[in-house]
C-alpha cells in the first residue's frame, strides 16, 4: 500500500512543502508560498510533470495552506 505524506516547514512569512511517496520517500512534488501577510504573496510549485509560479491571496498561514492542499 502506497501512502503519500505532506511535509510542511513554516517560517514567519513562508510555508514550504513537499509530498513524499512512502515508504521509499520519493518526492512527488514540492513548493512554497512566500511573502505571507503581504499583498505580493506568491506560490511556487514543482513536480516531474509541471512547474508554475502564481500570485495568491495569503494574508495568513492558514490561507497559504489552503492553496497547497
């Protein structure tokens, strides 16, 4: 059975993440939301299949997490 795990690293104005396929710990994707709390918040996303950067509304870490999940 494959289990995917969401790993979070929260800073004062950023939220980094990656999703790992267990038990091999193979990275599926990674990214971050930066400038949380400002009107210039940005989300970065990278996987084997795609990559993007976009402006997001993330006044709080909760709002940033909603963009991730």
